[in-house]
């Protein structure tokens, strides 16, 4: 088993697709060509959709947005490994995984535009809505997995969170419970080296995040987070364990946030350009393209056609999202209770009085 060969306490990291696009043949997974191509398309679509979201925010057409650039493999690798009944529980920076799992892009844009309709996913798409309170989705993911186990359903739950999320009580409570009850969870920490302006070294004194699993009594593995094949392989093995009733796994996806924390942030204030350039050299999409080219599946013509198709798709999705009415200030008071409690109604009325006329 991989988790035995890549002991995080010994500082080992699973890498299959190297940054130059060459591959470790011994560990290379067998994935059908059409799945590989779908994964590549989704990675490129995610990159283009992400850049568009930042532009929309700058133009005042979308609220705040957390860029996902650089983390595409980290999300799409696990998505490839998931079965149709598995749940995806996410935080707020998992655009690629959601698109791969079938959440329409226009819905995700709509969510960042402030419209709660954006959190309503099509029937059969097993994904929870975004949660911004850091780490709070971890107990939810464990609860879903525990319920599936009690009901004897063939369902595992893949839960994403960040390096910053591991400092929250919810992370500890969730992983502890999962370990004790052997729930079918795969925890994926997207260690993108930063939690807003807090670097990874200030987040935890642990040498790796993967090694935290040891204390909870289940396997942990650190994986090159810019390597879509390694993420696929590690998640697939973890899901197999989960389905066999062998309990959870913690995967640390060692990656990098290429953009700002959100559109309200300016990362040049706290990190060096040198670091950014080093990680740009480890781009997850570039190496996957070389891999596909070496396998005879890709070339310049196809790349050009794909970029055109994907850009047109993104424009269509934006159009669809913008066809919905813009949210009003009242929307942030809705959707929590079926019937709004009196004190919340009073707060809403107080805010209405504060707003300048015309801004409602
Ligand atoms: C409980 C809580 N505390 C603080 C914040 C403010 N906040 C939003 S994102 C974030 C950093 C999260 O870092 P990480 O978990 O590494 O995820 P990343 O943003 O890097 O994807 C913080 C502190 C919050 N949303 N919730
Ligand atoms: Mg982070």
C-alpha cells in the first residue's frame, strides 16, 4: 500500500508526474484516455474560469472571490477517483473539483455574485455548499460519512480544507471522531503554503500536515499537489480503504496558491516574487500537457481549439449567471431559517434604514 511506502514521518512525498512532464512508470496509474482528456479540459476550463472571475470582480460584476490558480490538479485528481455516490465537501477554493463533479459553472459564479441560488446543485450532484467559516465543514463531512456507514450505503466522503483549517478545533474534533468511528472519509488538506498572510511554518510546528493522521490513528500521506496522477492514485487507494470499512485517510496535497488570497487581498505585501516564480515552474497544467503530448493524445492544434472552446464556454456561463436578478441586501438575511425570527427581521429593518436610498 502506498501509505506504507510514503510514511509522512519519514518525510516522504508521493510524486508520479514530475515537473518536466516525465512519469514514474512504476507508479503510473492506468486511466482511460477519455478520462485523462476530460481531466485536462477541466483543468484548463478551471484556469480560464478562475481568471475570468477575478476580472468580473474588478469590473464590479461579482463580489469577493478566492482565486484557485495553481491548485487545479489538487482538486481534479481526487475528483477523478471519486465514485458517483461519493460526496464532495468543500471550503471555498475548490472550483476545479466542483466543475469536474458536475456543478454548473454558472451556479458557482452566481454564488460569488451573492445569489444563494448558486448553492443549489442539480439532483445527483453530491456536493455541499461552500462554507467560509474556516474548518467548519470537517464535522459535516464526518457526519455525512457516519450516516452513510450506519445506513450501509456505498458512499465515501471527500472533504477539502486548507492548511489554515488544520488549526481549528473543528479539524481536531472531526478527525478524532472519524478515527474512532472508522468513518468512510478521505480528508484532503490543500496545503497551499499560506492562510491569507500566515505562512505554513507559522501554522503548525508539525513537520508535515500528513503526519497529524498518525495521532488520530489512521494513515496519512503527503502528495505532490501539482501532480494530478499522484492525487488520483492516493485518493483512489484511500477511497478503497474507506469502502472496505477500514476508515479514514488524511492526504496532504502539497501545492501553492498562485493568486491572492481573495480579490480583497494583495499578496505582494507579504510574500516574495521569488517564491511565486519557483512555483510557476511547477505548474500542474503545463506538466500534464507534456504528459498527454508524450502519450500521443495532445498537440498544438488541439490546445488551440480547446482554448477557444473553453473561453466561449466561460462567456456563456457568465451570461447565464448574469441573467439572474442581482441580489438585494435582504438576501443575506434569508436562507437560514424557514421563518425569519423576529430579532433577525429587526436587524434587517435596521440595516434598511442605514442604507442610502437606491442602494437597497
Ligand atoms: C473561523 C474563521 N476564522 C477566520 C476566518 C478568516 N479567514 C478566511 S480564509 C482564512 C485562511 C484560510 O486558510 P487555509 O485554511 O489555508 O485556506 P486557503 O485560504 O489557503 O485556501 C481566514 C483566516 C474565517 N473565514 N473563519
Ligand atoms: Mg492555505
